[in-house]
């Protein structure tokens, strides 16, 4: 008896991945093995970079806080130490947003941290 192979499912699976690789360069979009490898590698990059994105944003927030703090006569580390001593619990994301969009509010926080430290 001949071997039974589900060509419908196999073809559907291949078409699905080839559809996902649409827009890639050269053989990466239409040669099955190359497209499959490229797609799988793309998933690895996506997994890695979801974590790297958090790292990059934290660095950006620190740079923004540092720039704003230096306008007030403090370094980033001195400001964060003063905030900690003053008991001001505010994360870097919020501080960076205040530094960028509401400099007067950021200045008030820095002044309060300077007084108590």
C-alpha cells in the first residue's frame, strides 16, 4: 500500500511561512528552506530585542535625567542619591518625562531633593 501523505496540510504550512517572509530580499522570500530559516531567525531576534528595548529605554531615560539635572547644577548620580535620601520614590521613566515635557515640575523636585539632602 502506498504511503499516505497529507499534502494539503504541508503545502498550507509552507504557504503560511512564505506569506510571512513576503518583502524579504532575494531567495529569502520564495525558497522554502531559506525562507523558513530566515523567519525562524527573525523570531529569535524579536525575542532578544524585546528585552533589549527595555535596556535601551532605561539608558535613554538616564541620559535625559542627567542632562536636565546638570542644568540644575547636579550630576545624575548626585540627584538620584538626593532623591533617595529625601524619600522621593519616582521611577526614571516619569523623571525623564518631567525633565523633557515639564521642566518647572522637574526643577521643583530637584529643589526639594536638594533641601532634604
